[in-house]
C-alpha cells in the first residue's frame, strides 16, 4: 500500500514527488507508479529464492502492466518475462528484453505468433493444448530449430479467489488435465518430438491468493506427476513452474503474506514433496504479475460533478473510470482512496465514486469516507498498478491516461496520454 506522506505543500507524495506537481505537469487522469517499490518487489522475490538455495527464475507476468520502460525495468532487475500474446512479445523485444528470458504463454497462440517467437529465439514456450503441441513442432522442424517447452497442466486445485480469475481447476480453458490423462498423453507426444526440449510442467492455480495451501496442494500433485513421468518414461522434467497469483492489499480487509513468505512457502513445499519422492530439486519458476506492480500504482483523478440524492447517496464523479480501471465493474473489486491535495483533513462525508462513462455500472468505489469534496480536488485511488492500464479501453472514445514513473523525487512519462488524434488514427 502506498505510504501516505504529507509534504510541505500538504499533498500526497508518490516516489518522493508531490501529487500536486504530478497533476500540474501531466494532467489527470494519471497513472503514477512508485518505481522504487516495483524494484523492491522484484528484489524481494529474487532474494527470497536466493535464500532457499533452489535454482529459480522469477518471470514477471507482463499482462499485469507492460510498456517498454516496464520491460527495461524487469530486465534491469534480472527478471524473466511471461508474455501471452504477440503484442506483449513485440513490446518486450522492442524494449531490448533478452529473448532467452521470455516465456510465451497463451491458450490460442496463432501460427504467426509462434513464428514470431521462434524468429526471436525466445527461451521457452508454455504449450497449452494439443493443436499448439503439433503446430509449434511443425514450425520448429521446418526451421530445424530446437525449442524449449513446458506443458501447462491443470492440477485440479480450486484456489480461493474470485471465480473469474480461478484457473487451476479441472473445468478450465487452460492446459492439459492431469486427472483425465491428457497431461500424460501430451508428455508422451512431446517427449517423442525431436525438436522439443521438454523442460517440465507449469500450473497456475489462481490469482489474488492470500494463503499458500493452494500452492502446497498443487505442488504435491505436480510432484506426484513428475515422479510418475520419471518412473514410466525416464523423463527428468527439471523445471517446475508454479505460476503467479500472490495476493496484494487493495483495502485494509486484504491481508496478503509478504513476498518472502510466499516464496519461502513455495520453496519449502517443493523441497518437501521432491524429497518425499526422492527426486532431485527442480529449478523453480514463478510468474508474479499483480504482486509486482499493483501496490506501486496510484491513479490520480480530478473530481468533477457531484450528485446528492437526499437520504440516499452522494455521488462524486471523476474524469476517468471503467476505461482506466474496469476491475470494480468486472470483479466487484474494492479500492481505497483519499484526497491527494488535502491529505490531512478529516473524512466526514460518505460518497460513492463514479466514473464518467455512459454506463451505470461505471463505479470505482462504493461508500468511501472523504473530506467534503469540491470540484477540482484530486482523488488518489491506491493499488491500481495491476490490470488497470493493461485492461484499459477507449469506451466512449475516452483516451487512455498517461503513465508516469516516480522515483527519488523525479518523475518521467513512460506512456504518453492518448490524444483525440490517436483515437481516429485507424479510422477510414
Ligand atoms: N501466470 C499465468 C499463467 C497467469 O494466467 C497469470 C494471470 C499470472 C501468471 C499472473 O497472476 P498474478 O500474479 O498477477 O495474480 N485481470 C484479472 C487477473 C487475471 C489474471 C490472469 N492470469 C484481475 O484484474 O484481477
């Protein structure tokens, strides 16, 4: 959670830059990242693994937020990168992200996307389904290229999270089922294909998880499977990728573990289950997205109209909404916010924060205590750094906001604000 520091001008600071200054310089709505916090998160993941003495890769799940500068930051912090589309791959390559540390996910990678990734010689494909297993190999054979792959499996674990973001259960569009034998069939096919270097298996059981039981359960099941594949077919499967899903704090009701606690629990679980099966420890890969960037992001909006419905509700409206943060509308996600320009004032007014889209569901926060608001106040909504900008749209032809990185008292634009010209650029 963003620390609330009132500066001499009595406005909230992010990365040592006053929000007054940020708004003055870049306008609103504005997505501001505390760059130092993202770097500290990256280092926390890596250092927890270093203490575990397991070999590892921490692949930032770029779907949470990606732009060229974010890819550069991930590279500087020695992260690998999980991409799920040609567009994410393109962004990473344009930023000079080393292809060898790129992992390509997705349940319907097109032939063009596969070819693009082969051209770039990325580090690993996470193969999701039987079509891809054949198609990727055909493409690789034609090029006489060796390809490292993981197979995505669904271990049948139901993570305790919102059902739309639950992905490890049997009835899922992702991956090969373990209990119905499809994962084993896929392993047999992959092991026979000459261009494939089968590194191991991958599973991602869900997102925004607060506990570690789901990981332990999944790791137990995956280890049992690795053991069987080892016994039956002599396969080593040296990599175990357990996905992402580490929870973050959106409001005070959220009580996630620390990054180090998540990593330690996973490492211990891997060691325990691999020891039980007398298997050598694998290289452990994880794919944190939300936990890398969510709490580092704050959205600054300008407060506009106010509608007071006597004895019912007071709506305040901001100059953004579901176009820059669809999560409340899509997942009933909850956020915390404050007035950035008057951080010291008592919150005495109960309001609900509406966006500016032509849609009743375009609400950012229901029932929030704020100081009495006026036109022009700056509302800071916290923990918007993951799946906010990356899920943004131009609904109602609203341009996407600018994105800024702030650190040690300096700020810089990493994605420019969209203009009206941008909106019509592709129109004929
Ligand atoms: N790896 C795989 C294979 C995934 O599918 C995902 C997320 C991640 C890693 C990263 O998970 P994270 O650490 O960010 O929880 N739009 C939703 C979240 C969708 C997550 C999809 N997959 C939201 O806004 O909550």
